[in-house]
C-alpha cells in the first residue's frame, strides 16, 4: 500500500486533483467528508458534541448546526480544543478503517486540507501539494464559489501559507493554469505513485 497525503490551499484545485486520481484507481479518504459523517444525526460523535456544547448546536431536525457551533468554537480556543478532542479521533479511526479496507496493493490518497497546519506529513509515504498563486485562489473563490473578496481573503489567511505547504511537499502540482493543463500533471503523479 502507498499512502499519499494530498493537500492545497482553498481554491487551489485539490478536489479536482482528487477526482482525477480516483478515476485512475486511487482510493480516496476525504478528511472533510469523514468529519461530517462522524457527527451525522444518530452517531456517537454527535451525541458527544451535544454533551459538550448543549442542544443549542442542533438544528430543528436534529442535525449539527455547523454555523452556530463554528461561532462558539472559533471565538474560544478552549472550546475549539474540546471539539477537536471529540472529532479528530473519530476522523482518524474512520480514516484507518477505510485505509485498511483498501487492500495491500492500493494507492490510498488522504485528502487532508489541514495536513500542513496539523503537522501530518510524517504519516504519509509521499505528500502531494496542489499549488496555485494566491491571486488565482482569490479569483476562483470569488468567481466560482461566490465569496466576497474579504471572505475569501479571510479563509485563505486562516490556512497555512503557500510557503509552509510547499515546504512539506514531495511532489507539487501547479494548478495556476486551465483545467487542461492539470490532467497531464496528475497523470504523471499517478504514474509515479500508482504504477511506479
């Protein structure tokens, strides 16, 4: 098994790279998706979050109100730490289950937005960074995701810097250009990790 950590700043195009790698046969373990799954209605994760933060963090239909919870935890480092203490072990356990189910010959791509921020690079055989200039990221967030420029800049500044991400990279995919320029680079990475 080859374990690859895939990361990149918001708007860099990591999701598209992940999609392409999946189309080549990689097993994708998406940390953001798992983080939502482990606090879905009826899960022990959601029960633990409610026990810690109260029923006020639930919507009327019993789902986690992410906006309300975010307002609580991002203004209080101790509360953010309490939330992470609940969610991170659950995400880690589920990621390990998915990785184990992939089989010994699989190429497992761990799609981890906060790989750099959480110093996770040593967990992987290889770290691939999807890189784009900050101007490109900003343009994509405003034009494609409908964010205001201020909102996009705030999200970008909350993440590791471009330099920090590049410092942990074993391979870099340059995604400043058009989509057509991305596929050959992703194919080259796949050939290196998946077939090489």
